[in-house]
C-alpha cells in the first residue's frame, strides 16, 4: 500500500490547492477563515500561553537529564 500522505485523494491540502486556481483565491479563503475565528477564542489562547509554557517547563524539569540533553 502506498503511503496515504502521497495520495492526492487522501490529502485534503492537495485537494484544496488543486481546486484553487490562483494565489489570490487561496489568500482570500485564508483571510475569510481567519476572520471567522471568534475573538474570544483568540483571547483565550493568548491568555493561556503562560500556563501552557509553565506546564511544558514543569514536564521538562521532571525528565531525566540524559533524555533532554542536546549534546550528541
């Protein structure tokens, strides 16, 4: 079986780009979708950023140093 990501039938991005004739069309679709995001949703995501970053740091601090080292 072929890898599904390389099949245009199974890749929604491929279908979107294929059905979009120009860059201007794609840009317009993106702007419309961006404008459709409720302001409250964006505000909630922005205000939760500190908590989410702290959660990542807390997990990082709990990991053994041998796992999180960047040396190779």
